[in-house]
């Protein structure tokens, strides 16, 4: 390892030692607290700290919902750092249609004992300042305290009391189910702190519906309060959409006085709001179940921008967008009041969309019907406020285009114009003046306005813009006209858009406003009623009808009316609208015959409990003597036997008297109950039916009946014994008189609160059932007995120490002296993973030249328990090494045996070491050595001084002539030209042999002293044997006078006894042979014969 690598390693170890690492904590117990519980995992995550993201996974034993249900008796530790809780990691089946696998349910008291206040039940509470919280695959329910009427009062599934960067709830395939919680999500400060979320994402969650996506109970409405949340994504692709049957609120601020200081973005897509998975929503008052997006910008406008996009959603509730100062709102391809497939109709009351105090641009629909929204089943309700499909209140640039509205009982669009008190004049408006089969025309208040024309649905009672069919443009005078075929069987209405502001539609309207409409009712016997102050718009015909359908007036103001309902009918080009006004008979009236009584008996006064009445604003009672009754309540109590009269007035002062109301004495002996000496004995956990209620002092009763809270008869004695925990009430009677006690509650004695015992767990190893669990019960609170269950629920032991355990999840049950048995905890005996050898990186180095340089490395022991012992042996079993790497090996076969700290062993395969006889580099030596005569030759060479050197007579084979150690010259004594071969040797390795030729100058030269060039084919030339071995040799022949007659070089033709083409005469001639080796030439004479 180089120096830089060592520094990097040290730095990494230092960072790890500082705790900057994430952890995964696994929940293995569904108990409220103790080892392996969610509570412990959350505490460990808090203790781990750091900036990394911890995760909580689940591995709860057993199957079914009960085994995967965690019941909390108290609030969990706060989440204070980056954390992912992933219930989808739980093995086994899912418990909901959106992939949840673990249930978290409240098992907490409704009231705090010390304060008497409602207990704030919270499942998961976030506090502090951190980056990330994610929740997947969880079912969280019943975190609520109910009011006496059954409505939610307090409690939250998730309370964000933190400054959180990112909140992610649910994902594709692992959504959450959150229901029966007072608040599903609450973002808000607690105890003066500040809470906020920068980015929140909700995907594939079911809120306000059960595991199957179904509606629960209309009393159990929940809320989602995402205030102080800057950016929000709800849904996404089709399989990421949420089902939300709850009131939903988003706001980047938290109060009307807060300022939106930074941009925010809201994206809502592919969700289902206000209906369950079946498309149902049976809530009685749906206008209470809404979705709101709001800020405090109505008071504090800022430059911060808001982008709100709602696409492809189904809505069974109203949508409100309020207080955005610089907004871009886009609402497209949504369905309001029905499912997308139109198979289910879900009524929405008052309005589908309300845009109030919003500036910027709001686009509802788009450039074509593809982007349009569908609105149906938006219904009128007797609730104050404007009633419209879309209602714009002091909102600027609200544009409707290419939408479809039909079968709604409220008007399509209302624009509240603060400049006009009664909304009869709009800044952008139009009239529909004429409609024929070939054209439609009218006038717009803004020249250049775009006019959209729609057919209505005649199957619906109201005229609504259901089907878009054409667009026209107003000219410079505001006149517009559409020329084209118009279906004569359908009604037509229109709307204008100028710039980015749309007008209301041209459907006929009736305005019966409180404060403007004056209705005089029948106040006493001689007066008649009247109706004044009604207004109409987009109408050329109107009339008043009575309940019989008879016309009673053709003017807007009518009078001289009897009590009854009167209908104002308005018509324009086939579109008709009807509204009604009731003239009431307000004369006060009481139906004496309907009166109901409790007559005086058992020393108890009588009561007048009920009677039908109408228009009574004042009432007082007198007895038959005309004196005021003892009780002047509307339904008086504690009255003596006798007859009484009711004197009443209406709001107009018309007075009437009704009676008599008669109370008759029933007699009877009163029953007296004294519970000052009451004794309530709690039921024992070990003996459930051991509770009792004694000590009641009762006089006057002859019959006794104890009943539980379900009304079941438990006993008929005065005292109650042998009952389980619960509420009980005693009903008493003696014939005419009856009485009852309050509910007395028999508590259950709580089980012993055992301390946290120290537990030691040793995993099984070597594939054997040899795990152990030891629990130290100490000297304090101890159980009377205990027993252990394995994962199959079979009892396997009753002592504090278990041995011989196979890998499994074991449950410890403790029993106290009262025989109360509780589950103390679950403990997992893991299987120490089998010791194995990883051979993917094995390196085998062969021996070289038999020197013992072979090695085997790279075998990595895996699992088991460190430390490890190593033993290398050859195929005969002889030990050759005790380290992870075997070195110094000669050719052979070797095997590694590894033993871990538990004594488990594993053997490797057999590895072969070969002897590598690879060629050595040959020595360097002269190719040729020359001698002028036979004698000693020293052969010198260069090479490695560590090698041996060998001299051979042949290139291959042959008996070695000599071997030297080191670079020592060889000495040879050739008698003739000879080639020697030199090689380097190292152990069993030898280099290629290199040739060294030792040449002797006259060796092998045979020059004859006669020749006869007579053409007989025998000795015709003078041939020098051996001359060919001297490539640089030359031959010169002279006559007696020293004249050069012939010169020959090696390879040239032999001397043939001729000179310049003529035969030389017989005689003696002389030769000189120079072999070209630097030696003296050979000289002699030749006899030429014929």
C-alpha cells in the first residue's frame, strides 16, 4: 500500500468513527415497548444522530393482521432526524389494496388523568430541524379522541412540529392507509415553536377510508392540514394517485396575517377526492368536506408567485383557492360530481370550484374540449353563500373555456363584482338576443370578446353549457353573430371571454336576495302577504304561479297573497328557470292534542315533555286559577297535578292561548339510592371475572337489574359479584316507581410492570441448533413463572436460560403472582451465516525453475465468526502454511482449511502449483573465433552471474562438454574448425544454446601438386579441397617468371591450365592461397601435365 492510500484509509476510518453513517433498524416485536419494538427502533434512530438517513424495516413474526398490529399505549419518541419508515419491508401478504403491510393503532386513554383534558393521541410526531422523513406501507388508525356526539375531537396520525425539508408519504406499490384519525396530517407549531415543510409528496395513500378503500362512518371525518408547506405534490401517474375522503387544506402560510415570502408550487393529479374506492360518499353534509388551497395574501399581497395545477382528478367535494396574489392556476381534465366513467354520481353542494381573492391567471378548461373539465351533480343546499358550479369572488382573470356542465341545480358561473351591489352588471358580459336554426347573435360589453356557444341538456332541469359547438367574436361595437346550423331541438347559451376574464353564461337567472327581497307573511287573522324586490336576468318572459299552477301575476312585485308557495317562472329561448317564495301563515299555534306528559308520581313533579307548535316566539304558562306556573320553560317540569294553559305570541305580537294541558297524580313510593359506601373491586388480570360492586344503600326498591354497557342483563341481586372489567348500571323499580344508578366501572388490575431485564442472545452456528437465550431476572420485580414459545407457538421452555436453539423468533411470556400472563418480548436467535470461502479472486503463482517460489492467495473467508485460523497442506496432508496466503511452494497440489471462532470449518478446492521451466535469456558470446593454427581457445561470454553456464557440442542433445559457475571463460583445444554451443542454466531451467564457431585458418585445405588438363575427365582442373569453408579466401597462380596467370575467389571455377584462352605449357607453376583470416598465406608449386 502506498503512502497516499494509507492516508485515505485513515481518513475513512476517522469519518466512520465519528458516527456519520446510516443504520437500518428492524422491528421484530409488535409489543408497545421493549426489545425489537418500534419504540426502541425510533429511540435508536434518535440516538444515532448524524446527517445520514436511517431506516426502520419490519420483520414481525406470524401472519394475518393481528400479528402485524402494533398497539400503542403511550406516544412514541419524537422523530428528530432523517428517517425512512418502510412497512413494505414486512414479509408476507399485504393488508390493504394499496400495499400496506403493518398496522399502527392507538390503545391510549381518552383523558389525561392529571389534567382531565383530552389525551392528544399522536402516532408519529416530528420535531427539530432536519431534511427528510418518508413513510411507506403503514396503516395508521384510531388516533383520535371523540366528543360525546361521536365526532373527532383531537389526535393526529402524523404531527409535523419540525422545520422539515422533504416529506414523502407513500409510493407506487407501497402506499399508506390513514383513517379514524382526527387529523391525518397536522403541520403546526406546538408550545411556541415553528413548524414548516418545504416540499411534501403524497402518492398512493388512502386517507379517510379503510384498508379496502371503503367509506367508514360519517361521524369520523378527518382532516389533512398541510399548512406552512411551500411545495406540494399530490398524486402523479395513474398508479400514484391518492384516495382522500377527508377535508384537505394546503397553505404556504399558517394564518391570514402571515406573508407568503417565497414561490410555491402545487400539483394535484390523478387523485380521487371526496369519494371512496367505489365512488361512494355518504356524508350527510358534503359541503363540510372540502379541499382548500389558501394563503394570507388577501391582507398581505407579495411578489411571490404561486403555481397551482390540477389535472385528471375525480372530485366528490368542493375545491377552494383563496388568497394567492400572483398565481397561475390551471384546472384541466377533471371530473366533478361523478367518477370518470360516470358510473357513480357523488353530489357536491354549493359549488365545485371557488376562486376568491386571487390575482394572476386562473384557467379552468383549455383551448379545446380535450382540456375541458366535466361538472355534474353540483346541488343547491340550504346554506348561506353563493351557489354556482364555479364561483369567482373578487378574483381577477378567471377564464372558463371548453368545459361541460350539466344536471346541476346551481348556476354554472358567478362572478362577484365588488363594483355592483346586486351583481346585475358585470365588467365582461353579454346578451343572447336571437337564436334560429341558422344563426345566433347578441351583444358583448367588450368589443373583441371571444364568444363560446353551447348546447344545453334538455334531460336536465336547468340550462347548463353541456356541449360546446362554436366560437364567435364580437365586433368593434360589441355585436357578435354566429352563422351556421343550430340544432332546433336543443337550447343554446353562451359566455364571453375578454382577455383572460370570462363572463357569466346567458342562462336565465332569478335573484331573490336576502336584504333585497321583501316578503310580508300572514301575521294575524286579517292580513294578506306580498312579494317585492325580485330581479331577473337573461329573460324575456316571466310570471308568478301559485301552488295550483294558476297565474297570479305578470309583474315582479305581487301582493294580496294568501299563505302558500309562489313560483317565479323565467324563460329565454327555451331555457326556463323557476324559483319559489313562501308566504307563511305566521299566526302562533299549538296542537294541545299532540302533548306528551310525565305525570307526577313517587314524590316527583310532572312534566309536559312535547307538543307540536309553530311561529311561537314567546310563551308563558298559567294554572287553572290564572296564576303563573312554577316553571316557565317551553316544556315545563316539576309541576303539581292539575290543568295548565299556554299563552303564546309570534314575532308580530299576535297573541293566542292554548289548553288545557292536564297532569294526573300517579302515586307510588320513591326509591332512594345512597352510594357513599360504594366499593368497586377491580377484576384481576389472572382471573377476569373477579370484579364486584358492593355497598350500595337502597330503600324502596323491590326489583333489581344489573346491566352492562351493551344493555345485557348481568344479575338481579342488589350487589354485583364475579364480573369482568366494564361499566355496569343498576336499574331499580317497585311497580309504579323506577330509578337507576349511574354507570359504575370495574377496572382491570393492570399486569405487573416488569423492568427491562438484561437479555443475552447467542446465534446458532455451524448449521446446528446451538443458539442460546439468557435473561437475567435480577433481584427486583420478578415473575412468578415464565414460559417460552417458538415461532410456531409451541412451548419449549420455562427457565430463564434456553439452550440448543435453532434459528427462530422466540416469545417470552411472564406470569405474576395473580396469574396474569403478559407477553414480555420477542427475541430472534439468528443463524450465524455458514462459513464459506470466496474464491472469485484467487491468484495462483507457479514455481519457477524448481526454486519453491509458488504461492496461492485471494481466498476470502465469508460469514462464520471471526477471527479465523488458516491451515495449508499438500495432497499428502503435510502442513505447508498457517496464513491466509500460502507461499514458498514447489510444484504440487495444495488445499486450505479455515476454522472460525466457533470451530466451524470449511475446505477449499485443491489448487495445483506447476513448475514453470520458462526459457532463460541466452548468454552473449562471439559468433566466430579465428585461429591461424590448432591450439587453445578461450571462449568468453556475458550473462547473469547467478546462472550456471554449459558448453555443448551440438545445438540439441549431446553430452555437455563443461559447466561453469558464474561468468568464467571456457577453454577448448580444437584441431580443426569447430562449432561449440553455449547455454545459461538456473535450476531446472536452461536457455537456448547459442553457437560459437572456432575457425582454424589452414584446417581442411588440401591443395594437390599436380593436375592434367587434357580433357579426359580426370584431374582436368586444379581443385583445392576445403576452400569453400573460407568465404573470403583468394588464390593466385604464377609462372616461373612471377607473372600472375590466374586469380580465384571462393566459389569461382577451378584453375583449368589456360591463360587468356590458350593452354599453358607443361611445367611447374607456383600458388599463393590467402584464406582471408589474417594468417600467413599458403604457398606451393603445381606440376601441370598433359
